[in-house]
C-alpha cells in the first residue's frame, strides 16, 4: 500500500479498509496456527498496513488538538 494513495481516501474508506485488513489478519493467523499458511511473512505486511491505517486515522485528530 502506498501512503500517498491512502492519504487521498476519505475517513470512511480508511475505516472500511482497516476492518478488512483486521479480518484478513485474523484469517492469516488462524491459517498459520493450523499449518496451512504458505507465506508466514504476509502476516508482517498486514500488521504494518494496519499500523499505517491507524496512524492516518489518528493523524487529523492529533493535528486538531495541537492547534
């Protein structure tokens, strides 16, 4: 995910993407523990995507509080 593309999204779109990523993360973790996951490093990518989305969602709120 490119951060420049994500910044152009609305807050509702970011929330939807975040919930989709979290659901995917749960499915990947289950597959990992069941021994069905082919690429365990994909979990790391999803975790980073979730962190990026959460940062962007909290960013405007942080800027408003400082002003």
